[in-house]
C-alpha cells in the first residue's frame, strides 16, 4: 500500500503541474474583440450532418437565418444521414435561399456499412460547397447572430488554416445536465489552453472552421476515415502538422455555439466512450501523454477510495489527494466559467466528483476496448 501511495502522490504532482499549466494557458489566451466595422468578404459554407434531428432543427434553422453575415457570401449545407424521422422535410421547409438539403442516401447505398458516416457526409458536402472557409457545427446546436461574422473577422485578421471555437451546453435543467456542463466546460478550457501554448491539438466539431484548400492539401479525411470519431481533432492534427503556426483558438463570446447535454446515463456514456475511443489514434503524442496522466491519476483515486472503505488508516491520505485535485481544478475552472457565464454551476463541482472520477475511468477503458451505440448505430 505504501508503494501505491508513493505512485499516486507522484501522479498527483504531475497532475497538479498539468492543471497549473492549463490555467496559465487559458489566462494568456487573449479574448478576440473585432476592431473593424468593415464587412467580411470571405465566402463561407456551413456544413451540418443531421441524423434524426427533427426536434432540434427548428431552433438551429432559426439561429442560422438570424446570422448578420452577408447571405450572398454564406451557404449552409445540411446533410440528412439516413434519418427515419422528418429531418429532411424540416430542412426543406426553410425559407432561407442559402440553406440547402443534401441527402446522404443520394450518394451512398443504404446497405453500405461505414464506420464514420459523419466524415463521409462532411466530405461529400465539402465537394459540393462554394465557400473558401468551411465551418462545421451539429444539428442540435444554436448560436448567436454574430457567429459567422465573428469567425470571418478572426479569419481575415489572423489568416489561420484551422480555427477551434468555443462550445457550451445550455438548458441544463437538472443536476445530471449541470454536471455534464461542468465537465464539458473543463474540456473547453483545456482546448483553449493547449491552443494558446501550441502544445497540443484539441477542438470540438460543433464549432470549427478551416480553409477548404487546406482540407484538400492535407488529404481530407484520408487515413482517418475508418475511425468512427475524429472528424474534428484528427483532422485538426493533420492541418496542424502541415501548418503548425496556423491553428488558432477563437476566444470570443459572440463565437460561442451552444449544444444540448444528453438526457440519460446510457447516452452520456456512449457519447464519452465515442470521444475517448479516438485517444489512441492521436498522432499528437503530447495529448496522449496528458490523457494517460489524467486517466491514471483518476484511476488511482478511485482504487484508493474503494480501499479506504476497508482500510480506514489511509483515509486522511485519500481526502488530502482529493482536496488537492479539487483545489487545482477549481483554480483552473473559475476563469473558464466566467468566460462562459456559468459560475453558478461551480456550486455543484465538489459533489460532482462522486460522478466525475468513476466516469473518467470507465469511459477511458471502454473507449479503448469496447463499442458503443450512436444515433442508432453500433460502432466499434
């Protein structure tokens, strides 16, 4: 047990250094404030894969129709991924002339089996797109009216090849969704921190932008098209490898995209397993080592928490390490929560540890060795 404690303390120190480094990265990441009133001139195509999203599409379409960016320069392509509800009909009902429906069934046989329909949908849409700048989001998202305008201002000022932008949960009506929001907000803070320090590549497909030319220059999804997830981070690393100084994070409230937390524990685990399943596919080994450190520290805490039930003498050490973890994470998370206007959620952070630590361990394990259900499909 003493040897185990030494290892766990060493992991805690490494984890502490990592969290302090994340904190420094987020604080150094400058907020973007557009300084020009000149309208953007970049043509943009927003690409949105949708599968059985009929209940969410009206809010998304309304948000897209409210965009302040010149509609002559803005094209929206929503790809219906073999939906069994009236997704296609709702998309077609939009009165906006720049919102277009693309059916995946017109390009793929229904019986054809892929491990990533989403990448195929995006790939087909990019081939049909007219925009110089490709922007992706999800069908269960909403965004403010200046979303595209802000992305374009940032792009035209800095000329990046790839932009990762902020994503936040909304409609957190119960404790389960608030805990999801806290966890997701932590990941968003880390995304900005590693982008600022150019020490890793993280992003979320609900709010991305990249040059169409850069997409083709790195071979698109070739080489990662057999991986179920990764239309965001794996593509980001391909572009980062070709243009290491041209990958940026856009820290701006007007650029935030809001998405929904899932309703059930089963859906939550499937979502997190899907995200963690690509961890060993990262060519960016800096990120892999960060994930390994986080996983091992949480695993150690979980094991120790179980052991102290039968070995009370070790309880002080367990609570010291747990307090160490909570303090560091809160120190990092507070400025992130201020940016997302979600400081009220921090009251749930400490009780949420009971939920957070086991899920990290279970999702990490199943992401490596298990399979999951997503949008009614079994994925390996």
